[in-house]
C-alpha cells in the first residue's frame, strides 16, 4: 500500500471538520483560524515502542494513549484542545494493526472534539509515534507552573498510582482491575477548564507526583508539606502496605491526573461548587523542601520519578 492511500484509509476518518479548520489533511499544510482574543497553546510528545509502551500493548491503546498524553498537557495549561498532528514511523503496514490504532485515535479525538489535521508517515524499524497537540486559551489566561503561593493548598484531580501499579502487575503477570488506567488514561480536560480561574499553578502528572509537584515547587521557589494519607488511590492500592503504595503514587508515573495549587478560600469555594472533584493532599510552605507526613507524623520518603537518561 502506498503511503498516500495508507494515510487516507486510516487517518482521514479521525477528522471531524472542526469549526476552526480551513483546510485539513490532504495539502502540504493544514490551515486554521485562531479564535479572536485567544492564544495558541501547543505541545508534542513522542512515544517509542518498548519504552513508553510495553511490547504487546494493543494497537487501540497505543493510538488512544498517544493522543491522551498530549491532551493532558493542554489540560494542565487550562487550554481548550483543538487539533492534533500525527507523526508515525512504522516497521510495516499491517492492516489490522493500523485499523485498530486509528480507531483509538478516532475515538479519543471524538470524545474531546479534537480534529486530526495532518501528520507525517514514514517507515522505520521501531514503532515511534509523535503527536503534536494544539489548543487555545483566552489571551493571558494560561495556567503555568510558577504561580504557587505560600499557604496554597496542593490538590490532585483523582486517584494516583493506578497506572504504575498496573504496569507492575503486567510485568509480574498478576491480574488487576486497573489495566485501563495504564492503557486508556483519561485526560482531565473538562475539570482543568473549570479549575483555570481558581488555581495559581498547575501541572499534569506524567513522571510521578513527587517529581511533577517538584517542578511546581522549583519554579515557584517554594516548598510543600504532603499528607501521604490524603493522596487518593484505587481500592486495589489501598490494600498494599503504606510504603509500597507511596512508591506507586509518588515515584510511579503515567497518572495523567492534574496536580495544582490554590488559595484555601478558592479551595473551599470550588469544592462547594463541584463536590468531590478535587482532593487536598498538602500545603505550600516557604521552606524550599518537600516534606512528608502520614497521619500528622513526619515520614522520610525518597522521591525518584521517571528519568529518561
Ligand atoms: P508532504 O510530502 O507534502 O509532507 P505527505 O504525503 O507527507 O505530504 O502528506 C500528505 C497529507 O497527508 C498532508 O496533509 C499530511 O498532513 C497528511 N498526513 C501524512 N501522514 C499523516 C498521518 N500519519 N496522520 C495524519 N495526516 C497525515
Ligand atoms: Mg510529509
């Protein structure tokens, strides 16, 4: 099959004629309108088979997750996702694999009203997928990592540690109900937009809560006190010993939940408006350290997180 018919057969279906798209797949470039008073927010994430996905991951999950991780980055800025571009390097052209992969892409795009507007297709020995995501924010309203204030409450948007626990189960051929947390992460796009007017800093958790919260602390030039017993987790993780669970929650990764800070007043108001949607797990302090407490008692814990090199 030629590169051209491959693109048309499998990727054209993910296009949804978004209102901002003037010209989508088919020409040398896509052409898009930027809504008035908005700024373009963009990011790219590359996923390599064997490194970001265990060998044997379903093609559908690979397609779905490649987009999900990018929508999670857009969410962390408070952006409304608009479109993606898909760069893919494939060892061969397997029709069944491509059909499933593109269905994963199509489904997550449909779920979040995102359009595939272009990409590039090449052959290579190792499956590599690079997704570029584009979104919009009202000018000047993007949420950055550097705004955490002393006295802010540190929050997360949901259960932490499920994906890295599921990955460990996979390696040890142990059954788990949490496989979908690893394969089909749910980027917190809607919640992020609700949060945007209320928060001082925000990041999405991809490399482990400990490390990612650390990024907020470093650039905001503050520290935090984390209440380990308050970090929400799935039932399966609550059965583990404290130390095992904390390893998955703080040093695991692939959560794609949000971590953010906001004033105590805003925390109360937001929680009243949207009950049970955000979870307080700590407090921003002046001392530039990350300290841990379990049921009010200090605990020593070593943050590692995912390191690429
Ligand atoms: P060119 O050689 O000009 O880069 P291509 O043949 O690579 O053109 O691409 C033709 C059209 O198909 C372009 O609009 C491009 O964005 C789109 N395209 C190519 N690969 C993909 C892909 N993997 N996903 C989505 N669109 C793609
Ligand atoms: Mg090209």
